C-alpha cells in the first residue's frame, strides 16, 4: 500500500516590523499564502516607548533610575534625548510602567487578532488532506459469503483479506471435488463458509468422507444440508462434532437425513443438543435405512432422549454402533434403552461410559441385553458408579454371551468382590478377548482370581488392570501364571504400586513369556532397583516384547546405565519403543541410552524409539 502526498496550498503568516523614516512611524506588515494566493496587510503601530530601569545601589542608599526614550525604529543612542532622574529609595517608578502598558497592549492585541483571523481563514478555505491509503479501514462484523464459488464479497473488507478468504474457500471446494476423504476440521469457516461449500457437495460423486468438525457452525448452517443430503448419495461419512448446532440444528439435519440413502456414519459429538435433538434423531432412525454408526457422545441427553432412542431401536433394523458416552441418561435412561434393545436385532456396539447409570441402571440394561436377539460384540460401561452388586449382573451376562468380544468397566468401584464375580464368569465365557478392569480398587485378592482365569484362557489378549492397588503380591500372582500360560499380548499395570519387588517378579516372568508385546509399568515406584531387575530380563532374547513403558518411576542414571548395557548385550532385542519420560535421568544417563540405541541399529538395523 502506498500513500499520496500533495504540495501544501497554504503557508504560515510572516510578521515584519518596519520604520517609515519619512514620517517617523512604526509599521507592522503581515503576509501569508492561502490556496496559492498571496494575502498582505500593513498597519501603523502607535509610538512605542521603551523604558529601561537599571537599579544600582549608591553609597547614600538611593537607587539611580535611567530611562531612555527612542522614537521611530532606530535603536541608536544619538537620536533620543536622554534624561537621568535621581529619586529617593522610597519612590517607585509608576509613570514609566503606565507608559509601557499603554504601548505594549495595542501591539499585543494586534498580533492576537491577526493570528485568530489566520486560523479562521485556514479552516474555511484550506481543504482537509485526503486519508492515507495505508490507514486501515474498519472491517464489518461478519463476512458475507454468497453460495456461488468465488463471489463471496463482504462489505468493508480489506482487499487482501478478501482475496485470501476467496482462495481459502475455493481451495476447500476444490478438495471436495477432488479427493474421496477430506478433513476440514478446525478451519472455522462458520455458517457462511458452509453455505459457500454446499454447491460443491450437492451433486458430488467423488468425496465419500468429509469432516466439518469444530468450524463454528450453528443451527443456521444446518439448513445448507437440506439440499446436499437430499441429492448426494455418494457421501458415506459426515463428521459435525464440536459445532454448537443445538436442538434446532439437529431438527434441520434429521429432516434431510430422513430421505438420505448414502450416509452410513454420522458423528455429532459435543454438539450442544439435548432431549429435543435426541428425539429428532430417533424419528430419523425410524425412517432411515442406511445409517450404521451414530456418535452422540458428550451432549446433554437425559432420560427423555434416551427413552426416544430406545423406542427408535425397536423399529430400526440397520444401526450397528451407538455411542452415548458422556451424557446424562442415569438409571431411568439405561432402563429405557434396555427395553428398546429387547426387540432390536442389528445393534453390535453400545457405548454408555459416564452416564451415572449405577447398579439399578445396570440391572435393567443387562435385562434388555439378555433378551437382545442380536449379537453384541462391544459394551462400554466405564465410569458409571457400578459396585460389586452391579458387577454381579454384568457377570451373569458374560456367562451367557457368545458374541461379546470387548467389555470396559474402567473407573467403577467393583472392588475384590466384583472382580471375583467377573473372574468366575470369564471361566465360562469363550468369546471375550479384551477386558478393562482399571480403576476399580481391586487388590491382590481380586487380581489373584483374575490370574487364575488366564491359566486356562487363551482368548484374552488385552488386559487393563491399571489404577488398582494390587501391590507386589498382585504382581507376583500375575507373573506366576503368565510365565508359562495365557495368551496376553497387551498388559497394562500402570499405577499399581508394585514397587521394586513387583518389578522383580515381572522381570522374571519376561525371561520365559513369549506372548506379551506391550507392557505398561508407569508410576509404580520402581526406582533404580526395579529398572536394574528389568534390565536383566532384557539381556535374554525376547523377540515378543516390542513396547516397554517405564515413565514416572523415579529412575535415575544408575537404572539408565543398566538398561543401556542390556540393550548393547542383546543383539536380537525386539524392543522398538522405550518410554522413560518423567524420571530423574540426567544428560549422562540419556547419552548412555542413546549410544545403546545407536549400537542396536548398527548391529541389527532396528530402530528403537526412546522418549525421555
């Protein structure tokens, strides 16, 4: 941007004092330039008398006052007659001061009048300078995009910002017309940007998956999908998570989805809607025959919304996965959902984490699942205030289920009593491969019962037991079984208080176990002693273990040196990931580990990723 300057059309006034020698008068001339014209004026100044008073102390205690009067403009001493007056010390020069005032006041008044007139003339006649081009202009409160690509012209918007906005949205539109999978999450283009992109989706036969997550879209933006979803049959997956579309927006969207025959996966997590929005989704599910997965996590759905969704499950024959984590269903909502599941044949995955359904809600839900005619494969009941009583209901379902593969009871409160009931049920189950019992206040007694299950069970491949105070005894019970039994590949024992003693049991087990691929031992207070024990096991050839997490264990340089030596001594080490973050390892220990990883790469060309 460049600024334009123009030559000045006015100048400041010039004041000049002159003496008319012919008539002995004092003259004052004022000149200035306005709009290119020279303005000039001259006035006669009354006779000016200049008085100079010079006090000087005499020996007699008097002050000598000398006054010199000059006429005309000459300042020489020869022209003026000089008089000297001697007065007593008590006398005051009143007369000369009056002469000074009478002479100075007219001249001062003249100057003031001239200055005021000059300012008035300047303000009236001189045009104001034009605004610099570089000065930024205020933009409007919002950008007004039109639907047609390339015509999104906002009012009072900078040219540069306008060009960038056009290019950005035009690039988005080009992506939609080019790629089959497009992720536009977090671009923050809002409702107007969505309307702009709508034209690129209406008859699009290329894109199959698109994410508009976290883009500041509101209920008004959902109106854009009315034309898209009624015409587009190629789009299979739509993600609108993180947009505050609310109940009103869900109503618009579901109206369009009722007649859509393409969308199979719909994600509406954290969209700020409640029971009314859930009711709109339920009505849509009764008519829609293509949706397979719907994600309603982290919204404001309560009992009424759960009840509507339960009723929809009775009629819907195509929905496979339903995500309702982080809502407010409660016991009544779980009960309503259970009734809907009794007559449903299609649902395979149900996620209800964080709904505070409690033991009573679990009882009603399990009753519905028991009569469920479909084959449920995944059940998430984490963080639902379930105690040992609720665990007994879950155990009954585990015994009977022949399809359940994954069950999550993380962060409940089943304790040792509930763990024993789950263990007893697992002895009869022949389908579950992944079980999460973390954060349930299970001690060594409950873990011992779980370990006994693993002795004869070769189906369970992933076991999460973190955040349970199993201690060294619990680690010992697990290690004795897993040394030669089971088929566990992922074992999570973080925050289990096993200490260096428990680490010794785990290390001894690793020398013989040939199934565990990933081992999580975070925050167990292993210290250097535990790290040294584990280092000994790393010296033995173990091609199964590929990931070891030892973060938050107060390990220092001594433990790091032991691990480094173990890595150097085992040329066939299978580790590809080693986590040592948040320990007390200094630069010396880090250098030792880094040198060991370099040695492993040189010897076996295997890269070991280490995190400090």
